[in-house]
C-alpha cells in the first residue's frame, strides 16, 4: 500500500488532527447520499485519486479536493483512526460540508485495487 505523500514543512497525518493541503484529493466511500451541510462525516485523502481511494473499502467513491471543500465553506482535516480490523488508517479525514452546493462529484468506481484498500 502506498504511503501518505507529504511535502517538506507541511502538516501531515502523524499529528491529530492535522491540516489537509488544498491540492489533496478527498473521497467519500460508497454511492449513498452525502450528509447534510454542517454534519461531520468520514472520508479519505491523498495526493492521487488511487491513494485517497485506497483509504476506503467501498467499491464506489465520490471525489473532490480539500480546496473545493474549503471554498464551499466546509472543513476537512486528517484524523487517523483505527479500522474495524484494528489497522490504523492514516488517510482518514473528517469532512464537514459548508452551506453551498456540494463540491463532491457523482459516484465513480473505486480506482484502488481491492487488495490495496483499507479493510
């Protein structure tokens, strides 16, 4: 599994919680409706779509960028957490959408090979 890529001097997922750089992609796993604005929900972030999508077990993902979330009045931060299997998911993020239109796109197939996804 690929690791988190972090430019020198940027906050990273080793600190709880920590800043998600604007250029990072953020995914929400699954094909269901997104939570209402102001509701905190889980996602995954990474420098590439495959990297971000490997942090969720779902077969489908919705994608945006950290910058788009913030630009729509929302919030996103790294908050690593243990999975049900006890593995630390360092890509885990807490997302809260702002009052504007959702920056997430429609569900697409998860590009991360199933064997590389968090379980």
